[in-house]
């Protein structure tokens, strides 16, 4: 019961701290500085709760993983919201320009941007959804298999291997997400992650035989 309470408190504190850091991002003033310090103190407190709930090794891993997951969700939601506002603003500007042109020429013509807006919007959202799946569940599974596989290559005891895998897992996730977001080659990224997952899974199965 205590373990579940500590985990729930740590998760809620992590989410609130990440949200508060995003609100205070690049804002000046003593109030925002105080809120940033409060957020980092909350992150430290949540890490203590994770350690009390799952031990030192896995507590740090859970803390880093949950913080990264919440930060990723907040940044992705914020970017989507900004793109929607930007698209709506462009549509309003296009409508105003079209009204001015129609009043001058007394002709009603549909611009090409409005004709292609639906298909372009659909493609943009499909690419974002694809990137969301790649950076989320696909990366979590692939990097989990890779971290365990890499640690099985180290000539140490299984307990030490699991600890090393637990610490290297968030690092692999961060590097993979950075690589996925750096370039817009979604198909190539999907193939690479698929190969990593399949090779790591087959190798782990061979190790356990």
C-alpha cells in the first residue's frame, strides 16, 4: 500500500513540476524564478518518493523515465496547439486578403491554398502521429530490448547486468528521441528501430536458451 501511495505521489508531483516549468519557460521576474526553484525542489522530492517506493536503482530510473515522458507530452501538446493557432491565423489572413481582392475585382475565386489545405493538414497530422508513435511506445520497447541485450554482452553477474541496463535505459531513450526528432526520415527511422528490436529480441532469446 505504501509503495503504491509513494508511486502515485511521485507521478503527480512529476507532472505538476514539468507543467510548471513549461509555464515559467523563458519568463523573467522574481515570481517565475521562485516557481522554477519550487519545480526543481518538487522533482527532487518526487525522486525521493520513487526511491522509497522502488529502491535506489529502479527509483532513479522511474524518476528519469516519467520526467522524460511528461516533458515529451507537454512539449508535443504545446507544439500542436501552436501549430493549430498558426494555421487558424493564416486562414483568417487568407480570408481577409481574398475579400479585398474580390471587392476590387468583383470576382470570387478560390485560392489554391484553400483547396489544398485539407490534404496538407491531413498529411501533417499523419506525420505527427507517426512521429508520436515512434518517439513513444516504439522507442520504449526498442531501447528496452537494446539496453538488456547490450548488458548481456558484459561479462558480469546477472544482477549487475540488470542494474546497468536500468541505468542505461533512460540514456538510450533520450538519444533515440533526439535522433528521431533531428531528421524527418520517418520511414528510415521505423526500419532502423524495427531491426534493432528484432535483432535484440532474437539475441536475448538465444542467450536464454
